[in-house]
């Protein structure tokens, strides 16, 4: 796993812990179902991630980062 991937995973997990992952999904006008299908998980699992009940695995966090548009810029700063 690359350092950039680790930063993206961390960024998603920070969004989850702060409650902002759900806000970002809603700001993109995406339903739980749409995002869950895109990631390859269930709506209930995504809901548990968004509420912080469960932490997504590294692989799922990277897929979720793609949906949320979480990227690492040239200076290794995370942008969402």
C-alpha cells in the first residue's frame, strides 16, 4: 500500500469520525444505496460506517474515498 493510499484511508476515517462523510455524500446528492452499490457493500453497512459504529476496511475506505473525491495533492495534502 502506498503512502498516498494510506493518507486517503486516513482521510476517509477522519471524515467518518467527524460525521462529515455523510454530509459529503448528501452534498453530492447521492443516496446510501447508490454509494453502497458503487463501493460493493450494503446500505446498512454504509450507514454503520457513516455513524461511526463500524470502521471501513482499508480497501473499502479507498473505494469510498473515490466516491467522495478524496485525493492527495502533489504536496501530499489530502483534499476532499
